[in-house]
C-alpha cells in the first residue's frame, strides 16, 4: 500500500513563489516517475512537470523556465518549486506517482494554488 501526501500550496500574489511537496509512504518500490498535474475548473487534468528516478524531466511549455521539479529518491519525495507565478497558474495541483512494474498509478488528493492580487 502506497499513499501520497501533498503539502504546500496556498495563495500568493502574481510574481511570487510557492513550493509543493509530495511524499510517497508505504511499501515504495518500483517507483519510476513522480509528477505534478493541475486542473482548471471545467477542464481535464494536465501535466505540469514530471521527473523519472533516472533524472529525465518533462515540463509543460507554459511553466518552462518558471517551475522546477526535483525528486529525492531516498525520501521518495517530489517537490515543485514554482516561481514567477501568474494568475493563470491558479488551479488545483495533484501529485502523481507511477509504478509501472506494479501496475500502480497513484494520485494525491490535490492542493489549491491561487495566484491573485
């Protein structure tokens, strides 16, 4: 059993920064990639950033140069550093962890990020 626990998020003014963290707890073996997705009201969830345990990163074009994802393999924790935040970054952010060898694709409960003046 693996659980994802998210922390961070909240409200910030445009141009500000926030950090999201996601810790995978339980029997964590076979982890291949962790990532962050976001969902706007009435829209489907979309990838923000992902990082494999071998160091391959992938970013949405809209966040390149502003967001940075990191993965602490020893702690099974993924963090998303979000800088130069814009109002259009306002969304619910979800952590994802994929264990292809175990057929598991897990999601956190989501955390709200609000960028507003």
